[in-house]
C-alpha cells in the first residue's frame, strides 16, 4: 500500500487550504450539475456512488492515516443500515434522530471490535476484520428480528418540508451536502494534530511514540471514525433501496469499498469520491459487458474482474488516480511541488549565544535525579547485551555513555526509552516507572530521544517533523480536529514554536522542504529539533554528531551546553570520544554490557579498565597509558 502523503505545513499548508476551497467549489458545481446533465440510469449509478463514497472515505482515512487495512467495512455499513431500518419501520423514529442513533450504535460496536483487533497488524488485521464482516452477515441471516434472509422491508424515502425525496435526481441532490460535509470533516482531520501524528506513525512508529504519540489510541479513534462514515452511508442506503438484507454486509461490498479507496488514492479525501464514481461506473459497465463476453456469467465473474483491476492498480499505480493527477500537475508545472522550491541545502548557522535555553520554572532544580536505572539487564537468548546496569542522571548535567562497538549502549538507550522491554531491572523517569512500557509513557514523563539510525518522518516537511514533536504540548482531539475551529489557534501556536526551533538550529530556510530531501547531517539536526520541540526534561541523544560537519558539531555542542544551563538533563551516546570528554560532566563506560567505569572525563580518561577496553592491551603497558592520556579519541 502506498504511503499517504502527509499534508504539508507552513507555506504549502496555506496553499493546500486555498486549493481545498477551489477544489470543494469545483466539486460542488460538478455534483449539483451531474443529475441534470446525466440520463436517469447514470444518475441512479451516481446515487450509489455518493452513498458508497462515504464508506470509502472512512476506509481511506483508516488506511491512509492509521495504516490499517479493513475488510469488514461492509459490516459497519450493515449495522448502520439495519439500525436505521429497525428504528424507522418498527418504532417510527424520526429519520434524522434514527440516523444519529444508528451512527452511535455503529461507533460503539467499532470501539468494542477495535480494542482487541487493532492490536493486530497487516494481513492479520485484514483477516480479523474479514471475520467480523462474516459474523455480521451470519447474525443478520439468522436473526428473525432482522428479517433473516428476507431482511427488513418498507424503509420510507426521506421527507423534509412536506416533500418526499423519491426520485433519483432529488435523492442525489439530497446526498450532495452530506458527502461534502463528510469531505470537509475528513480533510480537517487529515490536516490536524491527529492526522499529523498518525502520518508520523506510518513513517516511523517508534519515533512517533518517542514524541508522546499514543499510536494504539489514535488508531482506535480513526477506526471508530471510519465506522461512523460507513454507518452514515448505510443509513442513506436503507432509505434509497427501501429494503435491507444480509447482502449489505457481504464480502464483495467490502472489496468494492477497498477498491474505491485504493483507486482514488489512499489518504486523499477527494480520491474516495472519485474512486466511488469510477468503481460504480465500472461496475455498471462490467455488469453489462461480462454477460456478453462470457454467456451465463454471474456476479462471481464480476468480482474476479474487480480483483484483477485491484491487482493492476496496486502494481502500476499504487497511489491511485491521485498519484496520476499529482504526477501530471508536477510535469505540467515543471517543478517538484513537494520539494518546496528546493532552497539551498545549507542555512545560516544559529547565532552564537551561551545563555540558558528552554529554561522554565517548572523544571526540577539542578541536581534532582531525573533518570534512575537500577539493575537493568537485557538478554537475547544466550547473549547478555546489558548486564546489571546502574545509572543516575540529574537535572542540569550531561552524562555520556561510551564504549566499544557492541558494548550495549544503544540497547540501554532502547530500554530507557521504552523501545525494548528489559529482562530485569527498573527505569524511573522523573518518578515514573517506565521499563517495559511504550515509548509514549516515557515521553509523557518528560524524556525523549534521537536515534542512531535516522528515524525521519519522510512524508512530512522539516516543519511538519518538528510540529509532531509538539504533540504533547497541544491538546486538540479528534472532534476538535474535525470541527477545525477549536484547533485553529492552537495550530498557529504550534507552527510558530516549531519555526523558532528551526531558526535556532539554522534550519529555518529548509522548513518547507521534505525532510528526506535534506543532506544526512541536516536530517540529524531535524531529529534534534524535533526532540527539543517536546521540551523534555531528559534528552537522550544517540550519536547526534554522526554526519555533521565540524562547524555543525561545534554549534550542536554549544546548543547542548545551553540546554544544560536551562536545567535539562542530557544523556549522550557518541563515538567521537574526544568531543564527548570535552562536553560531558560525567562519563559512563560500557564493555560487553557491563558498566566498567563512571566518573568525570578526567577520571575516565585515566581509568585502567577503560584503557584496556579501548586499546585491547594490558593497562600496565606504559605506551597504552601514554596514548590514553593523550585522549581516548586518538585511541579509537
């Protein structure tokens, strides 16, 4: 599945919003004109396309934002349709109130289903949701209350202002504002704090969680939202068809929804509508064409045709029609829109300043223990990567963790941050036990990290990467995101603070470029800026100087000293031992997972065990001692 294009922020985000106004206006005109220009038979196809577009839109959000494939969307579609049919036919409920109830029931079911199922990933989740759809079909077939195989008849056409919407043209026009409202809400979610966080999860789940993103919770929320869109589609389907039977939950319908989302472009809200019209048009065409090509052919052959089409799209056009449209636009404009105009690779260095940075009154006083590691151990089978590690880090100090390759430094980092579950031992961050818990728990306690292997959010701009780092410093939820107005002021504040950090690290000119387009060293700086956006009390840096130029290293060292002066605690893993000894207040040395030394840089420099670890010779060797005293950086 093609990765969704995370909405660009900053200048491109504003341009995107202007484009949305134009796009929504054009789409409105086209949809309103459609039933007056198309023949009745084609308008009838358009009615089904609008209904199914809502379900496909929900599925597109689920796949594009949460990165989850569901084959049970028809199950939620059927729950909404059956609930609506029961309420309006047997309890004579107002259709609008019944629709609200139907969506509420569907969302509740989705929550109960999503809590266990969304712990699965990939094809396991797809198969589990397929099983859910089969269960809904069987329950509907066997339930006498729901009409068994015959279903529920007599669902009336909607009535408003003493007018019954019973013609294809009237029903089509009635659906247009519903679909446009759905598009608007979906677009708001995609461009919101929630959409930005989930886009980051799709790029690097561990990096997103290290910034405080609770991936499971957000995926459940989008799963429930997706089911709500399917439920609205189901209620519209019930009133249009007038009868609901178990076919509303069958597998071919889920395949159709999937095809609509993929054909239009996963994660693109307009693509769901385009895909729905394309699939329904193909469906109608195949229904007419296949019996002529294959005499006696039935629906199963048509399903095969859909399967072949889906396969071809996945192979040759993974981004759907949206990819085709984007590629054509770029070629016509003669520029790469995603590259932000390709400003120069380098930017001005941050202005020299030795004052405290990111200081705040709520920070713990200098000397307060922020990280307490006791007996930390990790075994991989018969190999002990970290063995009984003890370490305490205080506010306002820089502690370096050094050692030869394979000493267990990154494994220790991973256990502290929550990326790896320890075999034994405890990790306490600012009074919160975090060992064995997800990285977002450590982030909420005030600790975040960078990575030895770059974990850049490749589908986002440099600014977008840093804005994800502000996830815990903003509060807008899914409802606020959908309604957009409550979140607008917060989004402006998040963008402003992110730009300040980029300027601080000399990345301001690159703000609107895709992060993956930057040179390796500047991507390192993006990771540092992203981590600082969290305003952590404890910053874990895994080889942050790798790939940086000499000037960039000096600027980063100055930045770390200013952060220390501001009360932040920093733990640093770095292979440039000479730079580490010049920067750190204390140094811990690991060898084969065991801490062999802990002290000031001068103490560590002359420690016999450290000399032996780095030089591989007897520490009594006078030559080795002389080299060590000259600086471990020369002994590597």
